[in-house]
């Protein structure tokens, strides 16, 4: 129980009665991030000025991060996408803590990706760690056991001082929290670009597994049911944390607001996970909500508004780490490792016994009512009396002005295809070595070796594979595969096509492993919504993603929007990260991305075009960004995915072509296996440079035993997928006939040396 509040705190308490009697009391609404018209709307809703506690609740819940007030009008189109997947129906979708999809055999999977960008810049370790903790609790709240995490990351230039400050802490935070939880980190990305300097992106994804009957939802129903807060005590860390910090643009000298970043305790979270799963098994949970952004303000208002509409809570019952906290601070605190459950009165004793078994503190702080009001008291005095839906769901909705920026035409006309390019064998060789050593294409083991990728024993594929894959059922070997992708340069050149290319690459990466893509989650990272050019990028990306999902027949199950990602006037590259989840009936039949054996045929699938704009070659060799991104052909992507499913058990490896083109795909497949290759490019492109470095979408390479090459070619023809046999695996070098050869030892030295040299390990 909380300590008794100091007498002076009670004496100056801003109660509902006081607010009604003192309507002109000056309040710090602007300092809490509210606009004047928003504050006036709160007064209209309540018919009086808000109390300080009510003002705190509205300010965090109406923040950009929590209310999606600038993005709602664009996100609603995702609801137009058919909610059926290629396997079965969605069991829970947009609006829940995380989407839940049927994967067959009575199993369901929940997955979601969210951002913790600004807190990770202010305090890299704790910002990243609590980002992982938050997304894990979202998955847990659906009734699922978390089984894996992923971390799409973006940083400023590798040689920048601030990158050296934030990157080690962020990686350590992701690894430290996930490793302590005992969750494998099966994939992600680490991308470097100058626009992320001062505004790194830390996106965290979690996957959970449940049986259909174990699904739980966030709602408070049943008059008289008890509201129980359990987990860690509430402290002063993270007061207004992500809800305020992620709703503000950084100035050139750092964050404009530096509220406390949440402090994580992964060992408490591990107890919370096991305790919650046992509570589910015992059948004593009628509704549940994790406490993440906006803390108790979010949990109470969302549970009440999604249920029967009424709840009464006694805030002084909340266990505190700091007895000096005022009611509004308790409501705003984003202290981690906390959950809120709705429990029938007859189940409270059993609930408490299970919590005690796991050494998890639990306190009844209120009950469900039928009043339609959220009422919160502090030592017997009412400090909150609001319609809960107005806090949780009926916040401001802005139709921000947006327009195509004046500079977009000039940007698209500045084509990378016109840049000087290598032509001789020696120049091509030098370009390959330079690219494989570049920050975006180099070996990421410096990062991934800090993560436990195989704990729990069900990891089937993990970095550096194209996708992460985990086994769901140990008897049938049913499994799921997940990939996250986004090329922000493509999105800058054309945000509509860029979002579709992000989806296409993640879709393709899941398919190369042998899984069938099922569903999408997204984390849409953009600059300030108050900039019409940024809002145009956002609107186009949403439209592109929706149209692509409709064409591919896969739903968006949920996601996250992160705005105000910019430093001063410099916005990040528009970065709509897309996560695709797929299902595989038997993980033992997966297709790895590394070459399987010597003497096998290498087959290039798809069409190679002269597409260099936005490419890694243009970025590394010329520091150039301009032109139009590769052509999007979603029909070709679907056909390729179907073919990749057809060749499971025939192909010994499959690797998608994306950043760095064919050259990078061959290098990675060779280095991961230690098996070289000799290729001929005459059938790929007239110019060997285009054949090696173009980044056309809808392509992959396969290796197949020589005696099964004709079978693969027939399957490709039946799907309408161009297929060219371009060479053979074997030897200890990567050789392009008639151009150059590179020993794998030299290639490996270039590929693996970059991050250790820059980061000192």
C-alpha cells in the first residue's frame, strides 16, 4: 500500500469540487503539450475546468503518441483491407493491444511493432530496453506467451560522435532486456543515414503464441468486478515519458523536453509474464491491459471505455516507490512492468494467491461500475470524474494540411542512372568490396552477437538469414516467420512506392524461407506532422501500404505511428517499417539463405532492370539521392512467393535481392556458407554493372542440385516467373566470368571489419 499522503498534499488537493468552485484557476495546459483549443474542448466536455489530475490524464492521452490525432484520418483506410488471411480469419485486429491471427492447428499468433525513438535518444540503454519491455507486455496482454523479439534500428552516420554515443547503449538495452527475459532476438535491421543523426529510430517487435481459446481482450465489463493493479511499484520515472517526449520535435541542441525516461527491470517483467500466464490458465482474468505509454491514465480509461463504460478507482491504494508523488504524477507515470486486470469478486483470492506465488505485488484499487464515468479518488476526495471514452478514444482528430513538396519533381529528375559508373573488371571488383564493407551492407554480428538468438530452443532461422523463424508446435513442427524492412531512401523518392517496396521486401524475405506471408504490422516513422510536406509523405505511404495489402490479400493487424522525428528543420527519411508474418507447416522444410553445397546451379528469379536511384551503390559511391525508386510489381511479388513455396524441398537455398543487388546477395550467401560461386551475367543484363548492382524488386536467387534444375525452370515457367541459370556454387572465391574474382577471405575481411573498427570491439 502507498504511504499516507502528507497533510499539505491533501490540503492543496485539486478536487472536482474545488475545480467547480474555482473555474478561473490558471492551469499549465500548454506546458503539458495541449493546444488552447484542446484545453477549451476539455472544459466543454466536463462543463467546468479540469482538475489537475484530469488535466494530466487528458494531456498524455491526447498526445500525438497516444491519440494518433494527426494520423487517424489516414490510418482508417487500413480497415478497408479484407480481414481474412490465406490461412484463416483474424481473431483480433486494429484497436487491440496487438493483432491476433489464426495460423491453423488451433494455434494463433499475435505480433506487433512499436517505436521508442525519442526516449532512446535521451537515454539509449533504458529507452531501448523499455521499448522491448513495452511491446512484450502488449503481446502478453492478448493472452499469448511471448516467444521472440526483433529490433529494426536506424542511426546517424557510423562515424558520427553521437552515433557512437547512442548505438552501443541502444544495442545493449535491446539485448540486455530481451536476454534477461529469455526471449530470442531473431532479426531486425541496422541502417545508417545522416538524417537519423540526433533522432535514432528504435522500433521493437514481439511475437507471441496462443491457442484460440486463450485470447484475452482489454475491457472492463461486469458491474462490481474488481480492478487489480499488479507488478512493479509506481515511481517517478517516465512521468509523461513517451507520451510527451514522442510528441515533440527535437531542436538542434537536443530534446526540447527531457522528462524522465522509464527505467526497466527485466527480471520483474519475467515474473510478471509467468504470473500472468498462470492467471490466464486459472481462468481468473475477465479483462486485462498492460501499463505502457500514459500509464494508469491509459489503462483505466481504455479498460473502462472498452467495457461497460464505468470504473471507480482509489488512487491512494496504488503501491508507490516514492510516497511524495502527487495524484497527477501517479496518473502520468510510465513506470514499467505493470499490468491491470479485471477480476470477478469470487476469483480475487485465487488471483492474489497466484501473484504471491510469483512474488508479484497485487492490490485491488477499484471496481467496474455501470455509471458510465471514470471516477478516481485520492484519500476519499474525488480528483477525476470524466466520461472515459473522451479520454481514451474521442481525442482531437486533425486533418493536417498536406501537399506534395515543391522539391519533389527536382529530386525525382536527378536520376542515379546518369551517374558515372564502373566499367572495367577491376572497377567492378573495387565497387563490390567497397559496398560489402559499407555500414548498411556490412556484417552486423557486432550487434547481433549481443543478443541471444537461440534461447528457448525453438529458433529455426535468425540473423543473418532473410527472416526470423520459430517453431510453434514441437510435435507437428508448425512455425512462423517474420521479417521487417524499409528503405527510407526509396520512400523519400516516392513515399507511395516506398511503402509498397518495404512491404514487398518483407513479404519476399518471409517467402524465401519457405513460409506463406499472412499479415502485416507497421511502424510508421516520420517527421513533424505540422510540415505539409511530411504529412504528404505520410498520407502517400499509408495509401501505398493499403493498396499493396489489398492486392497481395494480407491484412494490417495493427501497428504504431511515430511522428516528430526530426532535429530542427531536418526530418528523418520517411521510414514506414513494415513487418510481415508468415506461416510454415513444417519448419524442418525451411529454406536457408546460405549456399547449401558445392556444384549446385544458381538460379536468378525475376527481372533485372536498370534501376539505380535510391540504391546503396548511389549512396555509398556518390552520396547521391535522386530519381525514382525501383518499379513495384505486386503481381510479380505474389508469383515469386508462390514459386518459392513450390520449390521448398527442391531448392537448397534462397536469398532475396534488395540492398546492394545481386552482388550483395551472392556475397552474403557465399560468406554465410563458406562456399564460393562462379556466375555469368550475359542473360541478366547487357551491362555487368547493372547485373550486379541494380536493385530491381521482385527477385531472388536459388541454388538447386544440377539434376533438378529443369524441374525448377518448369515450376518458374508455370508461375510466370523469369528464371535464369547464372552459374555454379563451389571454390573459395566469388567470380564473375570475364570480369573479376575475389577470394572469400578478402571478401570476408571487408564485410566483417567495418563495425568492430568503428565501434572498438
